[in-house]
C-alpha cells in the first residue's frame, strides 16, 4: 500500500490534529463510533464544508471537538434544538448530532421525542454506553435492569428505555442500531441515515470500561466487546428467536424501522408559500 493510500485510510483529514490526543479512557468505544461516522461521511461523499457536527454534553459529546467540520458543542441535552435551528436556517447542510444516553434520553429526552415527531432532517447518532461516564458512573435511562452504578450500588431497579423503540414511536423515519464491535455495519447504518430525508436515529452501543465495566464485572474493553459480539443479533435472525432467547440479554441490530413521511423542511416550505400567497 502506498504512503498516500495509508494516509487516506487513516481519515486524518477529518480530524483536528491540534485537539488530539483525545481524553477518552483507554479502550473506550467512543472513538470507534466517531470513526464510523467519518467513514459513513466518506462513503456517501458528503462535503466536509457542508457537514455540521452538533453535540451535547458528556464523554461522547467531546467528539465534536476532535472532528474537522463546522462543529457546535452545546449545552446538556440541547444538541437537537441547536441542530434544528441550523437545519432550518440552511436546509442544504448535512447536520449530524452526536449525543450520549444521558444527554439524549434524560435531560434531552423531550427534545429527542419532539425532534422525532417533527421528522426534522437530522442524523442523530446516540453513543449508548448505558451509564453517565463523565460524571462518575450514575445510572442513566438506558442502564439495564439490575446493572450496577454509583447511584444503584445493588443494581438498578428502573426499567431502561429502548431508545430505538422510543424513536420509532415518536415519529423518526429511520431507526437503526449497531455496536462498536460491528464497526463496518455501524458505519453502514449511519450511511443509511444520511440517505433518509427526515429524522434518522442510529443507536451505537459502545463500551465504557471505566464507569460501567468495572462495576459490572467487565473491566476489560475486550470483554465488553465480546459481550456485544455474543448478544447482538441481526434483526432478521432476532425476529425468529424464541422469547426465552430474546429475554436473555440479546438485542437486535440493523435497520429496525423506516417510513416515508414528509420531513419538516418540506412541510415548512409549503407553509411559507401559503403564508406568502396570503399576503399578496
Ligand atoms: Fe469512555 Fe467511559 Fe472513560 Fe467516558 S468514562 S471516556 S465513556 S470509558
């Protein structure tokens, strides 16, 4: 392989060298999900100048600072409203939201469901590590039942959200899931989201060995990735599993839902024309 090909494959041009090295813990899955996003951008030939990355607050949301696009690192839970404003101001931009499970489904939960409801043309990638990593390991809305966290030292009793089912029920028109173990598949799922004109939601299951793994007997990043390998099942195969297997911690990955509803920009243009016509 030539030096030129090696440089291209490293995807260096998509990252801000002066902001690296990143601050994520060794073995953290966030870097894998971040790379999957730029691979999807490359795959779809999206322009770096016309792509905006918006993030909230948390370990995963630090990604926007490392990525060499127009980026916005916003307030906790507020990435989707900021991204909505950007998209409405300039609909030709590709607007990508990076968010975590706490950011998206707790403090930002209402923004999330209303973004889905509006079917605004965003691609939202949720880095789901099942815990609040940055603030010390508190249980989040996706912490599995019985899993340990600093706020649930004997196991969580709160039933977790299935973020994909929440997105579908709220009106998202593209819903997919993959994991940091299935890197190429994850990148394909994100690329599919770029093709959808409307609210695209991709859940990327990522390992957090520091805050989640250590408390739940999976301190090694490799053990956490093996868990993803052994429990993630492609949707078509998952649908055929007996209920006993489904309830044994297995979860579906792949394209989970897609529909053709009109997106917010298109609907809003119609309203603008109507309003303009009324004033004539
Ligand atoms: Fe990653 Fe967890 Fe460390 Fe945060 S605390 S950087 S999510 S491993």
